C-alpha cells in the first residue's frame, strides 16, 4: 500500500456519529489494517492501480468526532464483536484498543435535529480546535450519523440564498438547518473536506456548494453505495445494453441495526428511498414501475437482507423475471468505503481541488456533481481523474452542465476544479 508517513499526523478525521457502528468500525478497522491484524479487504485504495497514488499513510491520521449523549465508541466496537462483524481478537488487540481510546478522548457532543447560529459556531469551533490541537495539515469530516428526514421545501420568497456568505448570515440570524447541513457548513467554511455518507441534506444546498468553491474546500456524497444499490448499478446497465425492457423492479430491505431503527420513521425512510430509487431511471433511460421497501426487524441486527425481483420483457414480448437475495453486514460493507473516501478526499485537498468531487460517484447512491450511476463508468471516471495517464483511454462521461440538466453521465457545474498544488 503506497503512502507517505510523517513524524506526526498530517490528517485529522472527524466522524459525525463516531460512536455508531460504521464510525467505530472505521476507527477500529483503520487501526487493524495498519497493525496488520486484518487484510485490507474491500479497500480499493489498497490495490492496483490506486495503491500507487501518494495517499496519506495509515500512521498519519488522528480521529475525533461528534456523538449524541449516551453512546461510546467502545460500546459500539464491542457490539460489532457481539454481532459477528469484527473478531474479538481484533477489537481487543492493543493497537485497536489504543485507537478507540484516542478517538473517544476526542468526542464532543453532537447536534440533535436542527440548529442555527449557536450550533453552527459550536461545531465550527470543535473542528478548528481539533485541527489546531493536533497540528494537522488537512481535515476531513465524514457524516456517518443516522438518516435525517428530507429538507422541507421553502417558499420561493424564503428560499435559502445561493450566496454562501448570505446563507451563513441567515443561519447566524436564527434560520435553522438540519444537523448534516450544519456539519457541512462548518467543515466547508474551514476549507476542509466533507463526505456525506448518508442520504441526509449535507452539502446539498447551492449556497453550501458555493461555499466549498469559495473556501477551497471539497465535498462528496451522498449516501454510501454498499449493497443492494451497488448490485442495481451493475445489473441495470446489463438490461440497457441488451435492450431488455424492464417492466418492474421491486426491492425490499430488512435490517435491525440503528440505521434500521431510524428508517422506521416514515420521514427518514423517505430520504433513503429517494437515494435507493435514483439510479434506475438514470441508467435505463426510462422509469419502470418500481418500489423500494424498508422494514425494521431488530433481531436481524447489522445483517441486512435485501431482495429484488425484476420483471423484464424479451424478444417477442416474452415476460421473464430475475430474483436475487443479498445478505450482508451493513457496517462491514460501509467501513472500507469510508477509509477509501477519507484517503481520496485528503488527496483532493492536497492537490488543491475545490467543490464537488464528482469522480467519487462510485461510492454513492446519489452522487453529487454527476448524473452517472453505472458502476463501470464511475470506476473509469475515478481512474481518469486520479491517474492522468489513463485519461485518454477513459470513456466520455458527458459534457459539463447544470445540476439536473443533460443526459446520463453529464457532470454538474459545481464539479471540483484543480489548482496546481503538491501531489
């Protein structure tokens, strides 16, 4: 695994929801891979060709985070052992125990629900203090907290301003934002990286995207593509290429972890359903009859079962179907993606990029800055961006255009730009 290592941490990683399953597994998993306790399974930055990039070293990172009262990183790590996600020998290893304890010492109280200026300034102060306390060169904030309800639409006369300074002024004057957007605003205002691994609002507001460009910050999201949607973005292109018209695509999910408990709320579930439904029409070029069901069954724990039934039409109108079942640990699938994203976002900051990192769409159900959902095209777009020698061989993923405009594969106008900096 190619990397550089300095005498002290060069990167601070701040996890929003650090004491959740994904947060704890990311911290423990990072330490375990660094110590050679587990192989880097699922990490695309640990294998060719991305392992040749000058990525931040596994020794060069310090973790902190926000969490709501009553939850600890240690409790979450032990829960992962109890549910068979991580081996006890790994979580109890001295290197992992030390990493969990160090992260726990850096936890601060999080924002619950919505907040205005006081909450924004508190989060910003926490991030700045963490950065300064450890003297890190760069900061990446990753939102792995529970899903929020969708942001309620504002009347046209009262819409959030597109100007970043006006947006921040409105928040400090008392207008309330959901927690995910407050974290995004604080991170981007500091020139940090922000990764929205959830379907929550995050940096979705145009004013926040503009803030990233103005402050020299970067952001990526939204909603980590870990299981059912990952398979969907591989299978749907097959139907499109073979001209087999999909009549209906019914998906169902059963899960029992904290994410499942949050999604038992209809408003929060709507956020997730929006993300999970996004790729189909974009890939197929039409919208088949579709349904995404999500049920919370506590006894399933972290082991989600996802079922799909696809009805499609073949030659002569023959009606055919495909059914598949996916059973996997949500956390074990998500944590390596978080590690990859942290390292790639840090590299983007070091290269002087700013704005939406559309080329990281590979990792997300609802990628920002691009309309491309096909997994193979997303992979090639990533390679074309980070490995310039392969750029000439990569397919055209579309012409620049505004958010929501253009054909499949087009790139939004807030896509990251690069200013010359150290590689």
